[in-house]
């Protein structure tokens, strides 16, 4: 079984803008551009604020137990539904999970098995 990875990295805004500029130049010249996917943060501190222990626990529960709804996820995590909904919304915004609508329920879904953190030195 192939392990699907989610790449997370640390990039400064300047670095991200330079890469975007380089990509745009390549596209203007008609060159093919390799598609890269992942989630990038501007600092290690921003990463830590985004992936708190409680949010990492949610990702693990979603992957391992596959809750059928946000309410079920809240029960599994033994946390307040409002806090769970806020965390799920945030994790979706930054690209670490998807929400699927099913029978008038919103089901959180993760399509990867591992998170790979890359930090340039």
C-alpha cells in the first residue's frame, strides 16, 4: 500500500513570492511547471499555532476512526462541538482536511496517511 503524504513546510513570504514569480515566468515562456502541493507556513511559530496538540489529535481521530459527522467527532474527542467545528473549519481552510456532505451531515475526511514537515536551513 502506498503511503500518501501531506507536505508541510516553512517558507518566508519573500521566498513564496519569488517562487510564484519564477513559476509565472516559466508559464509565460510556455514551459511546463511541476505541480507542487502542500501547506506552507511563514515560520515554525506559525506552524505550532496552527497544528496544536488538540488539532493533531483531531486529524488522528478522523483518519483512524472515520467519524460520520462533526458531532460524532466531538463525541470521539470528548470535546465541545463548537470548538470542534471551529478546529475543523480552520483545518479545512489551511488544506489539511476536507468536509463531505452526506445525508444532511458534514463528514470530515483526510486523504493522506502522514504529515511530512520540511524546514530549509
